[in-house]
C-alpha cells in the first residue's frame, strides 16, 4: 500500500514536549498548494507505554477538544514515563466547521476506518491513524459526547470483545477513567469505527459519551479532565491521577455500571414532529413507561404518538433538538448492572 500523504512535524521518538501538526496536503480554490494542519502534541520521557488520546472524532463534540487542549498545554515530560500522543481535533475540518462530519467530503471519520491513503480527505486521516498512530499505542482513549443531536448521562464505554482478556483490560481502564457511569455498549452501526480498528489491533480502548447538545459544561469538562488523568495513571504513564480538576480522590469515587445488551434499549422515531420528552436523563423507568411523545406539527387537534420503554432501566440517552425525524433515536434505556463501584478497584 502506498505511503500516507500526511507527514508529522513532530518526532514521535524524541524525548521532551513537542507541539506540531499532522500535515495533509489539500489543494483547493483558495490555496492551490495548501494543507490541512491537524494539531498534535507528543510528550515523551524514556521507555514506557504509549497512550494515544483523541478528541474531535466528530466535530460538534467538545469535552475532548477542551480537556485535551488543556492537557497538551500543561503536561510536562517530567510528569510521564513513556509517551503521550494528544490529538484534540481528530477530524479537524469537521471541528473547525462545528459539524459532525467534514464540510469537505461529508466524511464521518468514525465510519471511515481503515481509510485509504489515496481516498477522500476523511479517508486519508483515518488511514494515518490506522497505519501510523495505532501501531505506536498501547492504550487509546477517544473522547466523545452527543454532539448537536443527542444528550447522554456521562459515561465511559467499552465493547464486548471475543478476546475476554482484552475485554477485561479495557474494563479496568474504563473504571480507572472514573466517569459517573460506565457502559458496556451495543453499537447499532459499527462498520468503519475507530473503536473497531483499535480493538482489532489488540489495544486497550475506552470511549466516552460525556454530554451533548453541541456544547460542553463545566461539569462535563471536569469529568473529561479527571478521567484522562485516571486513564493515564492506570496505563502507568502518569505518576499521579489527581490534579486541580479532580479534588475528590479516586478512593472516594464510584461509578455505576450500565449495559446495553440488545436492540430493545433503543427507541426509534417513526414520525416527524415536535418532541416532548416525558422522562429525564438518569431517571429509572419501567417497561411500558412513556418516554416521549411526538406531536404532529402539520395540524392542531391530532393526538400525539407515544413512545414507550421496551425494557426497564436507566434513561441513558435522548434526542436533543426539539424537532425529530423518522429514523432518529429518541431514547436509550440501559440496564443497571451494579451501583457504587469504586473507580480505583
């Protein structure tokens, strides 16, 4: 396979702190010999594990970009044993446009793996991560949120894997992240995921969903910052998990373990209309409870359509905008496996 057109302006094997770019040539109307400059930070000291930290896989999710930008500016080589690679804005064109997908090629980076070195801009970015960054990494954390169209209770997540030892290592890293909730996820659409690429490479992988609505909050960013530190400490790269963003010690913190075991967790709209949520995020619901109503906006006097829970559990996600289309996920109900699990266990 041909080499990637992306070239780094940093040396991944050099000790110290480096801030540079992944440079992707991109000829366009306003810059014939232009390039997309994806910011990257490499912090290395001696031998040890490599941790790859990514945000902005989708461009309208902000906890990762905020937390990782702050980390890139504050983490020092003296703080680490091994190497930390930080890419706060993974799909940089999408991030700059505030969109889930790239404005250049409509590419969803998290559906574009393994990518192509001679493909679209999004496919070229995926290919570089697949063939150049992933082989360096022992641990990978990809920070997501709900973007403009979804909202979540804040959770770290892993997938069910055929390699049970790898799954157990991922589960320990998820707990070390220490989000209020920890989810074993069922993906409805797993083709081309960064998650799958990392897991198939045998790495320890944790993802997150830390909020939504196309913005971040003080609380969601604090969860991301504390979680990144916990993840780095678990990997053996960072000596101390706590910092100013994490005043509560890990020993005193707990997480609630959730599971999405089947398709009954998902409630999908069959109507276009005005969304009325009838239960709030984090609430416990019973099978048959009305989660939402969708009102006809083409006329008055028509009865709304009720959408009910197909299983009991905790309302873990909801559609965020007030208008909904047929095919949109309205709500996700997760099974509560265990509460108050110590995150440092």
